[in-house]
């Protein structure tokens, strides 16, 4: 596994269906009523094309997660980032960056040529993180998250 450790006290591991409740709780903390449903998270966790990662403390507490899927767009294999969540009290410690870099490493191993993701146009922290990690913003997707809630599509060559 080529997971990137954000700090000595936090490690990145593969997540599983056993983490569903905690992942859903984290998703609700991060996105409130715009969170993915538990059913959708369950689908992501059991899908063989998915790469579910979690960040855990030394005590085994789950404090972040990233889930991506390997997908085909035309003839190209791409890694699609579906979620990136860090618990508020663990932010700005490199956890989000480590989760995303670890996901990119897994995408590369599975033959993905690029990573793609969507982010709400007003999500400044996430946009800054993606820019820092080399993502370019290629288009604006109108009403992507619902009426009046646009997203940017961002991409990175792997
Ligand atoms: C976006 C998110 C995942 C970032 O996680 P994080 O662990 O705090 O990110 P990191 O500590 O790895 O940040 C790396 C860099 O990104 C940028 N960054 C991250 N959060 C930032 C913020 N709130 N303001 C400005 N820059 C920020 C900084 O450049 C930061 O480096 P620095 O701390 O040395 O300045 C986290 O804020 C989160 O979970 N938000 C809610 C869920 C969400 O919006 N997910 C993304 C969906 S597309």
C-alpha cells in the first residue's frame, strides 16, 4: 500500500463496510443536509471499483475519509473522487492532503490516467487544497448539487 501518512499519530488505511456508521456520521458533520445518503455510502463501500480510505488516530478513531472509484470515460480509465471528509477538529494538519494523495497512488496502480472530481464553487478550503495538489479547474457544472448550487469539475493528470 502506498498510503501517505499525514502525521506520526495518524495513519491511512483501507475502509470497509464496518466503517459505514462512522463514515455516515462524518459525512453528516461535513455536509449537513447535503451529505450523501447512508445507502449511497454503502454502495460505494461494497462496489469492487471503489477505493475507500480512512484516516485513523493511534486510538483507532476515524477522523477522515476519501472514497474514489475507477471509471471508464470513453477509452480512458479515470479515478473519480467521490468523497473527501476530515473531522473539523483534525483539519489543517495535512489529513485531507494525505488522503487525496493516497487515493491518487491507488488510482495510478489501477491504471488511471487522470483523477477527476467535483467541488462546490463556494467550497474555498477544498478548492485551495485541490489547487495545491495540482488540480486544474476545467468547467463549471450548473446546478450540479441541486438548484442554484454549481460545482467546478477539476482534473489532474496522474
Ligand atoms: C477540504 C478538507 C477535506 C481539507 O482537509 P484538511 O485536512 O483540513 O486539509 P489539509 O490540512 O491537508 O490542507 C492542505 C492545504 O489545503 C489548503 N487548505 C485546507 N483547508 C483550508 C482552509 N480552511 N482555508 C484555506 N486553505 C485551506 C491549505 O493550503 C492547506 O495547507 P496549510 O494548512 O499548510 O496552509 C476539509 O476542510 C473538509 O473536510 N471539509 C468539509 C468536507 C469537504 O468540503 N470536502 C471536499 C468536498 S469536494
